[in-house]
């Protein structure tokens, strides 16, 4: 037996019932829709639930909250910095090394150790990372966030700005 010889057994596939084709066959006259009433007609909208508030209107929408002031950082750990060639570390160096994407805000975290003096310029860093870098004789500079990241500057008291 080959694959092209396979076929379903006789009677396994039945054609669909064609209703509304006269009283000679099954499904003639009312075609299984009963007599009169809303269900016998073709005017019932899709999704109509008999006057009950439809599902599309009952379910809640727009759940959740997207914080417009969220600042997300690309995390880089100390052991990753220690493996880099060179002593100067800034977002451009990390991008060229393939560790962060272009325009990403960089935060240094404290996993691992630093065995040499690094000069680090990043947007944020943890307290343990700062202590480890400075403990190895390195320097740390925190860069300002570019415009569009974080909360906008305050405009002062609303009562005094009339």
C-alpha cells in the first residue's frame, strides 16, 4: 500500500445538508428554523443576545496604564565592563562592543568585580557598582538624561503662575 492509495472508508464523508430547497427533502419549507419569530427571519444582527447587553459592550476595555515618564535602562554589569578592552567606558564604547543599542540609556549594575581602574560615563549606576569602580581606583561620571526621557521639569507652583 502506498500513500496515494489511502482514502477514507465509504460513508465517512457526508455532504452538508442543503436546506430551503423545497419540501421533497429534509430541511424543506421552514428549513429547520421553526415557525415565525425572530429566529426564522434574516434580520437578527450578528452577536445579538436577545436584548441583553452584548459581550462586546460588557467586557472592560483599555485596561492598564502606560507611564509616560518611565525611564528604562540597558543594564551592564561590572564583569562585562572588566572584560572590555580599554579603560574608558561610555555608551558609545558599549554600543560598538554590541552590548547596548544605539541611543539606549546605560545603567551599570554591581554583579562581578573590577580589577583595574576604569573611567566610566553612564546615565545611572547602582551604589555597589559605584563603590566597586571607585574602590579599584576608577572614576565615575553620571551623564544627564537626554530630552524626552523621564519627567519634564516642573513649571513652578500653579498658584503663582497666573
